C-alpha cells in the first residue's frame, strides 16, 4: 500500500466549525445500535451489574485511551486511514508497514456495514409502524411472530436498507465538513430531547425503574464467564467506534490547539451515559411486564414493542424510542461509510465523491446479501453461522480487538513519547503500552486455547 495523500498542513485544511461540532459528530459516530440494541442485550445475557463493571473497566482502561490516540493520529497524519498511519510512522521513524492498520480498520468497517445497514433497516420499519399506530392506523409490530414475519419479507427489508443507505450515501457524498456537520447540527439536540423525555416518562409511568437501577449496578460475579471479557472488550471498541479509523478521520478535522484528551473523554462519557440511559429505559419495561431480559438480539424488536403496547401512550413512546434509535443508527452508518469511502478514495486514487458512491454501493450489496440470507437464501451460512451473526461475531469478537491492539501499540510508540509529561501521558502510557497488549493477549488466549 502506498500513501498518496500528504500530511495535512495547518493552514489549508478544512476544520469543524467549532470544537463542539467535533463532539457532536464523534458522539454521533459512537452512539448507535451498539448502545441501544447491543449493550442492553449483552448486559441481559451476562447477568447485569458485574458485566457492566467489566465493560466500564475495558472502556476506561482500553477504549477511551485508544479513542484519544486515534484522534491524535488523525490530527497529525490526515483523514485518509492508511496514509495517516504512514505519515505519522515516517515522521517518527517507524515502518511504513503500519499503514496496514488503516486497511484493516477500513475492512472491518466494510464488514460491519453489511449487517449494520440491515439492523438499521429494521429500526426504520419499526419506526414507521409505530408512527402509523400513533396516528391511529394499524397496531404496531410487536412480539416474536411479527418480527419473524418481517425477517421473512425480503421486499420490505430491502426497501428499508435501500432507503437508509441512499440517505446516508447522500451525506457521505458531501463529506465531513458539509455532510456530517449539517446532519449533526439537528440530530444531536433532537436525540437528546427524545432521550430525556423517555427517561422522565419511564421513571414516572413504571414502578420498576429502581429495580432496573439495582439490576444494572449491583454486581453478581457468579454470572460472569471468560467469554464475557471478550464480549466486554470487543464491545468497548465497537461502541466508541475505535479500531476502525472512524475517530481518526473525525480527528483530522480538529484544529491543532484542541485539547484532544478532554474532548475524547467527553465523547466516551457521552457514549457511556447514553448506553446506560438506554438500558434504564429498556429494563424497567422488561421487568414491568415480565418480559425476557436475556432475549438476545430480539430484545429490542420482540420484547420491547410488546412492553410499549401495554404502556399508557405506548404508541407514542414506541415512536419516540424507535425514532431516537433510528437517528443514532443513521449517524453511525454515516461514520462507517465515511471510513469506507476515505479508504477507497486513497486506495483507488479516486475523488471522495466517486469513492462515496462506491462505498454506498458496497454497503447496499452487503446489506442486500445479509437480508436475503435471512429469507430466500437461508441456506447461505458460513461455518454454521447465519451471515448476520457471522459478520457480527467476526468483527466485534475477533478483528476489532486485533486491530485495537495494533493501534494501541502504534500510538504508544508513535504518539505517546512526544506528549508533554503529565497525567495524560502517564494514563496513555499505562493503558496503551502495558494494559492493552496484556488485555488483548488474554482475550486471544481465552478465545483460542480457552480457560
Ligand atoms: N459505535 C457505533 C455503535 O455503537 C458503531 C460504529 C463503529 C460506528 C465504527 C462508526 C464507526 O453502534
């Protein structure tokens, strides 16, 4: 891989309109299906509080430092994943082979897009259904049968995938400073309003809110397995959008004087706060109506809609919930497509606009294949897994921890030594130089040899 994009120079490079805009955009990337769909169901599957603690440890010890590091690589090396690593490596005397991390990150993003687009499509379908129900039309989809009926319907799902991928593709076509900024300006406040309104509604209409708080925060370590460690670690990277160069790209548009550690910790805190808030909206409903808390991926689409239909103003509640989830999924889909398009642009040496069209087409093809594997092509499996599960497992349980390790080592060698002495340097040094390799080796060991 050769680097064709020069390092950005401080004067000519496009910037976020404000640092707040960076926080909006990076949070828009981080907050997504990972927070609202995955986090609550993996907490449910792993028995609650102890898993939450483990996840927070992975987040503080590995996820957040890597986020800060990735943003710093982008700011120094530019917005093109492979060239960014090559530029920073060259300026610090390291091998240009580190550019491979950019390609690996982009590959992971492209694989994730194939199922992320499908699940985002489901969220779109549920949003439309709850909107129709709220307006007095047919009852919204709820329960296992309705979910299976949707999975069996290729046309409905393909339409949803096409709609969301085209909409995201238009934003990616206008790139970061125009596309992402225009969207986040409206989405960030709207999402915040919906979330707070739902928390207030849930705390006042159910009497199981405190039960959910206890469930989330009282650890029961007997419910934890070693597999949970892998899941917590992979999820810490996934939810913060690190290890895939997403934060690197957004970091490239930051001005040189910005305080990256402070901004990075702010983004990690927002992401964690929203994951916990989502769980505190979902679990009171699950407990109030005795639904299955360990329902797995179906928690959001099967159990929860059943709960909504039993609540006062349930259709309105369901509409707010799925609309907020759709916004979160949409801005993450944009961030993932931006990774793909920037990498395609540098690798195929095309303009960003052409690359954005290729990225959108690839996402559409991946999404359509995964969709069809759920119905018409349901004998299409890899190693016995359905495609959706396979891509999810392959990326978050295997590739992501690996690329995270690589990036942690790179940042500890290329970026950390140049930082001024102080708390930030010590924190990054401890986490990235020592904790990250140990943590991820333990992870690989537990996955391969087992405990
Ligand atoms: N962080 C997003 C989520 O939790 C997923 C994502 C990963 C988005 C990488 C962009 C880049 O859903």
